[in-house]
C-alpha cells in the first residue's frame, strides 16, 4: 500500500465504473490516489481531513474507469498504414513483408512513438507490442520500443517476437527478416534479462513471443515455451486467425492450430494468443481448461476479412479475453477505446445476435479482461484500494454523450469520448485530450518522415 506520507490526488463528483468483481458503480463518487496506488474509492464526497492532498479534481460530468489495457499490437506498422487495404491476411502479408523487412531502429522508435501516443491520448494506460521483425543489421529495435514507452509514461509489455521460417523454408517473410533458431532464443533471453521487471508496480515487462505457425518452426515454438517458463515470463503468439491457418496446420502438422499449440507446450495460464477467430467447441474448451488467454482484435479481423471470433462462447466457458488494437497496418485508427464499441457491435453480427455482449462486458474486456490476459489482474484492470493508480477520466457532458443517461452505455455505444485526465502509476500523462509527456505534433512529423524513408528504401529493392 502507499505510505501515509504519499501525496494524494482526490477526484470527486464523477460517475465511477470500478469493474471490480461485483461491477460496483457509483452515480457520483470519489477516488483517492496516494502515490502510485488507489487508496480509496466510494460513493459521495471524499473523506474529510486527508493529508498531503496535492490536487483536487472536480469530476462533474465525467466517468472514471480503470485505464484501458491493450493486449495485442505491432507498433512498427504505424509507418505502413493505408497499404494493401483490400487484401485478406495472406495477401496482405505477402504485400507488406518485403517492406517491413527494411525497418531499422530509427523507424521503429518513431513508429512506437506514434502508436503509443494514439493509444495513450485515447485512454490506454497499459500497452503491449508484439514485435517480431528483426532484419539483420537493423539496430536495437527492442530497446528503441521500450525507450519510447518509458518516455510516454505508459505501463508496457514488450512481447519479444521472432521468426525462423523464411521463404526458403516455406514461410511468408523474406529470409533477410528472419533469425536463426538459436539466435532468436538467445536474443529473447537477453531481452528478458535486461528489461523484465517482475515487481508489483512494474512499468516494463517482457513476454516470449514467436510470431505464428506460418513463420516459426516447431522447434522454436517448443524451445521458446521452455525458455519462458525457465525465466518466469509469459508467452504470446498469433493463433487461429484465418481459415488458411487452419488448412496450413492440418497440411503441415496433421492437426488444427489449437492441438498443434498444445503439442508444443503452448496452452496454459501463462499464455495468451491473438485473434482466435476460427475456434470450434473443442478448441474453446481447451483454452478454458488451461486458462489460455485471448486478445480479441475486432477491427483488424474485420479489416482483413478474417471472421468473427466467438467471444461470447469463450467468456461463457471461462476463457480470459482482452482487447487488442492489432497492428496499425490492419487497424489504421490505432485506438483501443474504439474497440470497446466494435467488439460489441461485431459480436452482435454473430450467432448470439443482440445477446452477444453488452456495454459493461465490453468495458470489462478492455480493462480487467486485458489485465487478466497480461497476467496483471492483481495490480491493474479495476478501481480498487491497493491497486495501481491507472485511472481514466472520460468527459461525458459534451454534445456527443450528454443525452445518454447511463455513462457506461455512453462510453461504449457512443462516439469516442474525450479524455480529460489519464493517470498511469499515479502520474498524469494526458490532460484535456493532449499528451503531457510527448509533443504530438513533433511525433506526427517524425512518423511521416520515417514512413516516407521506409517507402523509398523498399522501392529500391
């Protein structure tokens, strides 16, 4: 808990959705942040006589929620947005891998800045990046991404990805952009040892994350799982994203993706997978039995025509599910708060129709569900005393939302709500919709320059 001498921030007069186990809500309540912890939350006014109050915020007309938690992304794609817009996943990968194979440290840093800035100003307090493209001679890509996150002030998980199945081995990525089996394992272990923080209030954590069955050997999958468990970190990959992946796994391995992952040690409560669109009942039960998590990316799945994940069935079975932006080459908006709405709407196009998801389930996916998937539900994802002070204050009294009585419904069903304040670890990083930790205009210029530089380099090949 925060020490009694910690400086306090008091937020009052706002609606509060705690997203705790009982979905406790207050029509008008308060939050007390002490240092980097939530000290108190409740109805009515904050207690009298609080010491060391550095600031009081009148939250009238606002909704306070836990900070949003992004569970799947590819930051580097920020500088290849708007390309191959009418392609399915396979054709999209074939079109873009030759470009991605030319990224370098400067590009990766700028792209991470753009991705992080867009998410942070839209209520994300915990981000993750699944980075798996490490072209030879490209510099310290992992370090540049971690540096960008630290400067932005967001809580961050880098899923250190890898690929060892290039074109010459029947994979999709160019051989120039893949690593050797031992090289990938060694670099991943070094990244964990250098950057992973296992403490309660960690700002940076590392996961082990070979890319996908299309680009990774069975040996890399198996040895990566062993490495992660030896080091005590989580595992992440893409799974069951398309019907083509299902066919690929049956042809190459004689089984579907879920059975293949289980055969390589890739189901378990320390694992989460992106997409999981094409899952049958047996697959869902396997995920539920092993507590394997899912990063649901509705906009990207729609953009690439991958299909509709069976999120209601996963939740009913007990599968941990969070939300993901996915790479911004397949979700050009780059925002997570729009995924609350898209998850709800797209899942209602599925078999469960209007009963698929409601507003509070969507908010839970984007907060507590994400914390579960990242293995941090004890620290973040809900507004409860003792948890870390990752809090967002959404402005709900403007034209866009004021006539919707229920603020959670307004947040999920309505237009993207402005963020008046966002706190990460007790530090405010957004005020009135603008970043306090970075120059958004400078980032926009930098990302445009790096996108053009990458396009010029790729065009020379």
